[in-house]
C-alpha cells in the first residue's frame, strides 16, 4: 500500500507537470547560432486552405526557397481564424519567417512593429505598379508585396443587355438607365453586396472614390452624392433591398441564376461564372460619375511580409518574397487564381492569354489600396459606413443623416 | 507489510488495539496521514491547474484588459497603457449602446419567454405516453443536434425576401412577402424566431425530465378529490416542477443573452445594427476591429448583467418547491 501511495504521488506529479507543460509547448524559434550558408527550413503561413490554391502556393514557395538553399514548412488556417492566430503568434514571439496578410489588415499588423521594412532588406521594387506598392505600405514604409492583386468590376449578362437593347454603361447616368431598363418581372437590373462588414463596404468604395470622396470625410457632399446614387438604385427597385443581407457570393449567385442582369463583383467569381451553363457574361470597369472621369476602385490582395527574426533568415525570406513576385511566378498565380499580376509585363501577358481579365487589369492600374486613406481607422470606417449603407437602403435614414452619423462614429 | 497495518490504523483514526504498539503507530500514522494528504492534494492539483488556466486566467485577463488601451501593437510590445474606466465610459456613451441594450433585452426576453411556454406545452404533451410519442420526441430534438451554423444558414435561405420559401408560401396564399432579414423593423423578430426554434428542445427535454419525477400517486389522489386537468396542473404539476423551471430559466437566460453565432450567421448584426447585441458588438470590437480594450469592457458588462440577473433568478427560486412550503 505504501508503494501504491507513492506511485499515486508520482502519477499526480506527472499529471501536473504535463498539464503545465502543455501550456508552454509549441514554441520554437528563439536565438540560434548563425545559420549562414547552411540549408535551413523557413516557415510560411497563409490562409490558402482550399485546393488547389494550397498546393500551388506551397510549390511556388518551395521553388523560391530552393534558390536560397532553404526548404519550406507551409501551413494554412481558414481566414476567419487567421488574424487571431497571427496575433497569438505575435504575442508568443513564434512568428513564421514568411507571413501572408490580407491588405486591409496590414496597417494593424505593421503598427505592431513585428514586420520588417522590405526596402531595408534590399528587395527590388522597380518593376511594380505604383498602385500595387501603395497596398504594401504603411506610413511610407514597404512592409509587404502582393504578387497578385484584385479589385472590383462591373459584370453584365450579355444576353439580357442585347435583349433590352442596352449598351454597357460607363457613367452613373447610363448605369441608372440600364438598371431601370433591365429590371423586368422578378429580375432586377443590377445587384451588389451591402452585407454587414467589409464585403458590403468595399463594394461601395469605387462609387465614393470615383466621385472624389474620402473615407475620412463621410459627410462631405461628394460622399453623400455617391451614397444617394448608390442607394437610390435599391430604393427605386432596380436593386433588391435584400442586398443588405447579401455577401459578394450571394450577389454572384443572383447574377449567375439570372435574377440580376448586372453586378459589382471581383474576378475571383469568374470560375463560378464560367461554370454556369448558358450564362454569357462580360465585364467592364465600374461606371464613373461623368464621362471622362477616372474610375478609382479599391485594391485588394494578399501581401507577403517578413516578420522580424535574425539577419540570415530575414535575408533569405526577403529573397523568397522577391521571387514570389517575379514575373513568371505572378503570371502562374494569376492564371490559376483569377487575380492580376502586380508586375506590368506579367499583367499584359495575362490579358493576352485571358482576354476576359482585361477590364480588371485596367481597373487595377488606376486603383487605390482599400485602406489607403483611412489607414488604422479603416475598421471604424468599415463598421460605420456599412451601417450607413444599410440604414439608407432599408429606409431608416436618408444618405445625409446616415453619413453624418457615420462620420460622428468614426471621429468619436 | 508493517506499513500496511500502519496505514490501515492511521486511516481509520483508531488508536490500535494494544497500548504498547499505540505510541509507535501514532508516530508513523501521522507521517502516513501527511503523505496521504499530500497525495490527495496532488490528485486535486490537475483540476485546480485546469480551472486556473482555462477559467481564472482568462477572466482575470479580460478584466485587466478592459482597463487598458489594448491594441494589436500590445501583442508585440506587451505595452498596454492603463486607461482606468475610460473603455467603459466610451462603450456606454457610444450612440450605439442604447440600441445594443434594447436589442439584447428584447432578444433575450422574447426568446426565453416564448421558448419556455412552447417547451412546457410540448413537455406536458409528451408526458402522456401515446403511440409513436418516443419517436416524435426524438425528432423534436433535431434543432439541437444540428450544428448551429448550418441551421442558421438554412434559415437565412428560407427567410430570403425574394426567393425564400417562407415568402413564396405567403405569396401563394395571397399574402405579402415579409422582408424577414432585410428590414431593420423585422430582422430582430426573425432572429428571435430562429432562436426560439433552436431553444425549444433544450427546454422541453429538461421539463420533460422534471415531469417524470412527479409521482403518479399525487394525480391519483387528486383525481379522487376531483382535481383533474387544469387544477391538477396548477396545484400539483406546477409547484413540483418549479425547481426545474428555475434551472431551465436560469440556464436558458445565460445561453440566450450571450448568443453570438446565430446572430452572426443570420444577419451579422445588421441591417443597420438592428440585430446587434452586446455579444455580437463585443465580438466585432475585439476580433474585427482589433479594439480589444473596448471589446473586453463590453463583454464584462455582458458578464455582469448575466451574473446579476441569473443571481436574482436563483434567489427568487430558492424554495425547494411550493408544496414543501
């Protein structure tokens, strides 16, 4: 019995220490002796959990790492859990060597100080479009490079436009007239996402910006005018009022099933549209307020960044980022992911190979990063603007009142 | 072998049967008892460590966080400036706070009340065994078995204003479609309806269990005295069921007030904040807006409100049952 008591104590002690240890495991990294010249393993973290994106990304990472005598440990978690997971890594100092960040989140992560300035790591940026470099910048420092970017364009159903004798709209006036003419029976002329959160907000941003508005001056006349035009389309019955509950995927479903003749959406919907039998679609840049205005759409994209570690790892990771952004790697990604290469030559090559990408490539050249004018305030702007759009569409307030409330929310 | 005897006498706390052996046994008995106490402690320790790590630390952290300006930079630098009550003041003075309070109150009260009465009705119905009652009872558990995100996604489709099946049925019988999730005036009611559907099985199962506990003899005796039907319910069932009712209402309240997934999956808090509650706003502040200080302050307000109301509920229902007096 004595031995069994003692064994019991030993067991209990073991149980306690296992419990305690479990809390501290999963570490890694830390100060290591210089690895210069040796083969090392770099860790890469993204949210490409779907196939084939996960494997193709993994292959590109491995190819690029091989050039600097490294291998890649590639891990992905789904986007909804991604940011909390990255923050956890930041606080436990277990950052990967290569970290992908969705561009609206860059200011938040760059502000932590955990990311390295890529220009200090000698990454060559000459061949990038200026608008693309802007996406990776926070307070004038370049923290991330997006091999590929995307934006929003106008998709239209060619058959329906031809039947109604409507030209592809290029101005707001034409868009309104086309939406009215295309609204027939239980079919709406036009649709967009106005759901709570980023999807609903950034779909409206091209209208705000093309009209000269700013995310930080939501109660300015330009913004009120843009929101009035945008929401009147719903109030006049050319856009379903259900859009307040529709994500961009829902908007795509409506368009693909023929319940809407036009929509604002991104090029990532192209595979689904191509898979829809009997759908003859086209795309164009988003209509502008007056003929001759420049469309300014928000740029989205996934940025590859280099979190701080030791000099050797940072240098090799920076090379991998540069390599991911090389012309052929970008074109490869673009052709499989329906995104736009950030390299000019690769973008031109893409249009040659996939003509349906022309409108999106054109949009990208004049686009502006989604959080370009609001920076760290983007999250406040996002929530306030989303509520304002929904308030007007659902008849709670007029554009002026809703945007004044939104502006007060952002400033307060 | 010797030690075994010592343990045995030590454990029973007896002095031993012989005076000469008693002193020696007492000494080793104390040592053994100490060792046993140590063993007991070490066996409890994993549970204490578990509770400390997974409950105490997060709660304390959340309270501390609510007094700090806690942003994404804090994760890297570890610096979170102390701001005292400022986070609470900001959250309460926010123009949205009154709306959140109203939404949270209506959502919780309406969901819980209707769920309770329907659940009670079904429990009484199934208390009388009839053909297929077991099968029907299990079928009613379905909403509980389905993952919430899936049932919410299905409801979202059914409640779509244009193509949802509910509106198609309404139109087929000549009524107007209802903008279930797209009108700020209706959205909260729609979310409550779905929440009621989800909550009924929980209430029914627990109340049904409570009904099974009531001895049948009471009803027989009451029937002899002429008390059946409504009178039997009012004077026998209800008083004896009350302790279970208190548990159902308290747990139901806690589950409902903190409901997050169902609102996020149905409306995301919209349209225009019409379905935003304490729980969804706290989630959005923390995990969408990365504003952890304000998010923590709001979730602490939620915790305090639930603690106070749950405490009151338990206090009101303290009597074991009404028949006991």
